[in-house]
C-alpha cells in the first residue's frame, strides 16, 4: 500500500513537465524566430527576446543593451535592405542545456544566405522562463574572420 505522502509526490512528479518538454519549448522559440526572419518579419523575430532594457546582445566588439536598441540594430543592419534582402536564416548544431527549471543555455551555429553572400557563425544564448514562455535574455553571436583578414595577421 502506498502512503498518501508518497502518492502525492508521485502525482506531482508526473505532472511536472520533463526536461524534454522544456527543451522542445525552447527549440520552438528558435524555430519561430527563423520562420519570422525568413518572411522578413523583424518584430516576429524579436518575439524570442526578453522585452526589457536588461536584454544584452553581443556581436563582435559591440554590446547592445535593451530590447528596443537590439531591434533598432536589426532594422538598421538588415531590414533597411528590404524584406527580400534579409536572406534565408537557419540554425543548426543546436544544443540546449537546462540549468534549472527557469534557465537554459543554447549553443548553435547560424547561417544567413543573402544572394551570393553566405554568412555563418556561432551563438550562445541564455534563456529565462517567464510566465509567457521562454525568452532570450542574453545573445552572444560571433562570426569568423574572413580568410583574407586572417592571412594578413600572420
């Protein structure tokens, strides 16, 4: 016979979302970002980010702080070219690591194809689970140096 306390614990554990469920939710955020980007929807892409002045985005030597400034950076750098010229974005090599029930890191590789130009790089994201779902609170993206620049440094 199972005691009431043990039964309560078993029921509680069974009702908790598994890590796999949380990983799926995090991957859904990333899939939605890619879909929004590929249809030229910067605002849809930005839905994956925490809408806060505390959001940080690091790319190269630049740190952008805040959701609005991060959005402005994307608009200036990509949307100013036109929705069609934003290109086709993809994420692969995605690794999700849950740190606790409300925090996770994601590491991966991105590729952005714009006409003949193909950019790629690596990213590390920190996500936090909010009442409305998982959001990126920190994004550190790096792009490898072009081969010609690397040769000049030798």
